[in-house]
């Protein structure tokens, strides 16, 4: 079974970004992709600020990422860019920390004016880390997320959950991580198997 990590990059609690992460993780798990969370706000701030990849908590986080087939980076957009917390974690990664992995950039924000921050900011950084495939990005307005004092009780709107484009992105991500796991197990070196070994209607 392929494995993925959902990484919400918001320092806040409760967090609408984390709620979107919960929604994505639930849909991936339901589709047969084992998915866990790596909440950056739980990592030691001092070690992140120092970029200390040898700190035990940071090293464990990097090891978890290294063992995964795919990673969903979910960030709030601040000042037309991804969060500083996300930037600190990415800076702590090895130079090619996403080599041969599938990445999915997602974001939340208060206005659609921030949409381009995904493709011109976060996507470019993920490419520089060596990701094999980056699926299309998806932006969710904060007004489409119902926050709660308990982040686990929050939810995205039906309009977002049922959006065909969002489902298409999630399906592509699932297909890609499944193909990646197949390559790892069989020694195959092409994507020709993508979609053959994975069928779902997320």
C-alpha cells in the first residue's frame, strides 16, 4: 500500500489549514492510500528557526517524509506567500528531500488574489527539492472551511468537497503515489503503469 504524509503549515490552533488537511487525509485513506499527519506547529520552534535537521524531532520528521511515497503540503497564504513555518521546515530538508516523490501543493487564503502564490511560490520550491511529479495545485477560500474549537470537528464546505477539479487532483495524486510504490517494489522506471494498478472515484 502506498503511503503519504499530509503537512499542514499553519502555526494556529484551531486552524482552517489543518481542517483541510484532515479532509484530504480522510479521502486518501478511504481510497487505499495510507496517510498520516505531520503537524509543523508541533515541532520545536527553536530547532526549526536554527534549521537544525539533527534535532531528534526534526530528524524523525525528515525520516517520515523520506519513507513516504507522496507528500501533501498545505499552507495558509500570508503576504502573497506560503507560511513562514512551512518555509522553516522546507529549509531543514536535505537539498533533494523530495527526490522521486509525488507532491501536492494546497493552500487556504482569505481571497482568490492569493491563488498565484501556489504556482509561483510553493510549487517552484517543491520542484527545487527534486519531486518526481507535482500534481496540480488547489486553493480553498477560508470562508469555505467551517472552523471549530476542535480542529477535528471542522469541515470543508460541500462546494469544495464535491468540486470535480479537486477530486481530479486527489485522484491524480493517488494514481501517482501508487505508481511510485509499484516502481519501488518492481524496479520499473516508467509511469506507464499509472492508472492500471489504481482505480478509484475519490
